[in-house]
C-alpha cells in the first residue's frame, strides 16, 4: 500500500511501488498503517495527475506544442497567393510578412532565454501559446484596407512563438540524457518539418472547405489554447541540470553567460550553420509553392489565377512532402548519428555537414528541371529536403553537449536569434526583392515571372554549401568544447557537495 503527502491511502498500489508526491519527490511504498485514512476524491485526482507527469508525457506534449508552433507559422504560406490577390501586393511586399514575423521572433528570443534560465519555464511557455493563438485568430478579421495591420499581427505572433522555441528544448534537456535525449529531441524537432507541412495542408484545406482563406487562420488558435492548457497541467518544471545528476546553482550573470558562449567555438559555428539552414527553409517555405504554380502556367498545364479562391494543389503537395521528408530526415539523422558515434566522437557535426552538402546538389536541380517537369521538381524537393532536415535534432544535441545546463535556455535563444537574423529574417523578403527587380528589368510575362523567381531562389544552394562548411568547422572544435562543459559540470558538483557538507 502507498501513501501520498497527505497521508492517505492510494488504491491499486502495491507495497513495492513508489508514488510521486505533490512536491515532486518519490514516496516509497509503505505497509498498511491503522493511522492512514482513505483518500478524498480531490486528493486521489491530484495523486493521479502527478503520476501522469512523466518525462515521456512531458516530451510528447512539448512536441505537440512545437507542431502547432510551426503549423501556425506556415499556415499563411499555404494561402500566400490568396493573400497576395486579396491585398493586391507585389512579391517583395508579401515576402515582408515572413520577414516581420522572424524579426520580432529573433528580437524576443534572447529576452525569453534570459527569463527561461531564471523563472518558471512552463508558465512562460503557456502564456506565449495563449498570446500567439489570440493574435492569430484576431488577424483573420483584418480587412483589405489595413494590410499594415496584418503585417503587424504577424510580428506579434512572432513574439509569442519565440517564447516556445527558446525555452521548450531546455526542459527536455533537463528530463533526459545521452541517447535518450537525442531521441526525444529528434521527436521534438520532427515538429519543425511536420508542423510546417501541416501548416500548408491546414491552410489550403480550411480555405477550400470554407470558401474563404481567412478561415485558414481560425483553426490553429483552438489547438494552441489546448496545448497551452496541457503544458500547465501535465508538464513538470525540472531542476536545471537534474538530468545530469547535479543541482547546478546559478552564479553567473547574463553578461558572463554571453561571454562564455562567444568563446565556445562549437556553439558559434553550429549557430552560423543553423543560420544557413534557416535562410534556405525560410525562402523555400514562402516561395516554392508559388514558384511551382508559375511553372505549371509556363508548361500550360494550369492557368494563372484570376479567381477569388486560387488552386491549392501545389501547397497541399508541398505540405505533404514536407511532412514526409521531415519524418524521414529526423529519423535517418538520429539513426545515422547513433551509428556513426561508434566510429567517431565527432559524428554529430560531420553528419550535419555531409547532409547539407548533399542537399545543395538536389536543390540546385529543382530549378533546372522545373521548367520541363513538375514531377521531376517534386522528386528533387523530396530528396533535398530530406537531407536538409537531417540536422535539426542533431544541431540541438550539439548544443546540449557543449553548453552547461544553466546556460542552455540563453544558448538556445541566442542561437535562434543569430540563425534568424542571418537566415530567414531576410531571406523571404530578399528573394521577393530580387524577383521584383528582375521582373522590372524585362517585359513582364508568365515565363519571366517564373524565371525571375527561380533565379532569385538559386541563392539558396550556395548558402546551404556555406552552412555545410560551418558544420565542418564545428567538428574541429567539438571534442574540446564538450570536454570543457563536462569539467564545468564536475566542478559545480564538487562545489555543491562541499557546501552541503
């Protein structure tokens, strides 16, 4: 028989069982005692609730929230052509939607990183989800005369989503270690391509079902509020460094944390590599469906959109491909890294480098074959995205290896800041700007609109190659930086032990 903190019996628990108490500690099984009394209904509910707060359940809920994070982000991209027609804007003006979103996202990231290293993380996460869900829902009611307000709403959504991306990986990092942490982070980062793909599918499907693109922005907020509530109830707040079996005390300022991160070469180079990935995925996520739609007009397999509701076929297919390639990329990446760790301790950054360089080849081929074959373009997208998505979870794991627990939220936030600043904060707008400039240089036609966007997107493969080189640089310093982090953890453990004595 087991008891909880209130001294009442818990049914269905043997004498050898352990029960998690309200304080988060473990209460060993006790023999029957005449002083014990049956649990009241409310006490039973609390005890059952605490038993549900397992690390696996927490990781699952956080992964679900991350799916919604990226689904909400790319719902707009799924109905981009409809938004462009509704507000009557150019390529560069439409590209500004993603740029404003990412700029607000990256500016807020360091702030949430600072808060995440010092305050209750799950409360910050839930408030962020509630905020972005309400703003997204409100933006669906903005009329065509107020495009600037629609752009502003995307900036506010970026602030809310920044809280989630900056803090949630650190909770998983404090719940798991080693290969189990790699696996859970792989599941968590699977949400990036999966949520992105579902965003295209949700946006396109909701638009077709309702006959109005505004409804694409009215579904994800309901799911977001649900996820925020689940996090508040079921996700624990682990002690920072608890998974590493040390209770690390905070003794350094934010300035000292940033100084240490700037000296961490593996962290710096992997952050620059992440920026290259963000540049490519930001530009692709925004423009590839529109590029393929223009390709079909050039091939005369489809007509240019002149109706109120445009075709959603390309967004649906691209979304489905993104979901599948995301799943394959994360699974293959985790399995490959685990296998390669048996051969070399530098496996993590090397796998990322090879996948990036391979991805660049197939992404180049997209713009070669798209004019003649849409199917061929989709095949190149499938292979290129699979290789590109290999590194999502691995990059996060590299950070966990080379950064001590009390700096991880700050490290994740600043990595997010730099990757967005140098990556997808400007890439959608830059691609649209180049496309507009090329269109103005020559007589406008369906063929030239297609070619100009393709030429602009050709910048992405070169950035991806640069990212692969940064991962190779990470491999040079990875072992030294990991050893330094382990020494810092050991020193902290010894310091805490001496203080307790």
